[in-house]
C-alpha cells in the first residue's frame, strides 16, 4: 500500500524519500540506499532501485528508459503503477561511447 505515500514523495528529495520508505513502510534499507527515482516523470508510484556497482555510468539512460517504460507500460500503452524495478547488474560494450539508450 505504497501508492498514496509515494505520490507525496518527490525525487528531488531522495534522502527524505529513503527514510520515509524504510521507516514508515518497511522497505529494505539496502533497497532505499539504491533508490534512483520514481516513475513515470520522476514522481509516479513506480520505484527504480540500483543494486549494481557498475550501473552509475549508464544511470541517465536507465532512468530515462525507466520513466518511458512505466509511462507506456508493457501492453497497450497503459501506464504502470506500484511496481519496483531493481538494477542488479550492468554489462556493456567495450566502446561505451556508442551507448545511447537502454531498451526496455
């Protein structure tokens, strides 16, 4: 039942978001430390959590793709709600300069 509190939490204040989600709503503190953003549009009810040490180099692309994916949804262009995504690992090409977007 995170939908209502998540609607009130803004990505611009991730530190407060981490504390609230951990203390009040029982999210694993390890997950809240890796909290990157909410989606879609950085303030929805979906959560993107990073648990990979190597994914910082692609953070911008991953966040953009997460926002797009949660807005468009897996079927029929319907927005997703109340879903947690976790980045577990990142494997990329040797020439990272050609990396533009992570496809959902």
